[in-house]
C-alpha cells in the first residue's frame, strides 16, 4: 500500500507542475519536469523554453513563488517536502538589461577627465 501511495504522489506533484506551467507559457510543448527523491525530499526540476522564463518567474519572482507555495501544499497533503528548481541554461544572465549591455569601458568620461577634485 505504501508503494502505491508513493507512486500516486509521484504522479500528482509532477503532473500538477506540468499542468500549471503549460497553462502559463507560450511554448507548452517545451515544458518538461524531472523528479528526484533524496533525503531532503522531492526535487522537481522544471525545464522550459528560455523565452518563457519571464512567464514562469513573473514580476519580482511572484509567479515562481506562487508555484512553489502550491507545490508545498501538494507535498504537505502527501507528507513530503516538495522543492522546485527552475533550470536556467544561461545561468541567470539577463538578456537586454542595462547591466549586461553597459560596461565601464563603454562609458564616455571625457567631459570630466580633466576635473581637479
């Protein structure tokens, strides 16, 4: 009976995450979830199309936090700790942001170079 319960939980948390994420991304065919279990609990690794990263993370991380909260509820219902890892192949680099585009050597300081302070 316990084995059946574990298999049922495996279906619930993984399928739940896939269902929620596929509903909010633009490329649902590129959504995949890997499930691993260790001494810390269940780890769900979410892989999505890089262009959909903003949809899953949301403004200030609110969407990702909401998904994590829902997964904790699913885990609590099944007496397990469920964690979410969002796989980012680019290592968290922001595309198109000012910090990544502008480097110190690119800034024109010629107007203040001769100031004596």
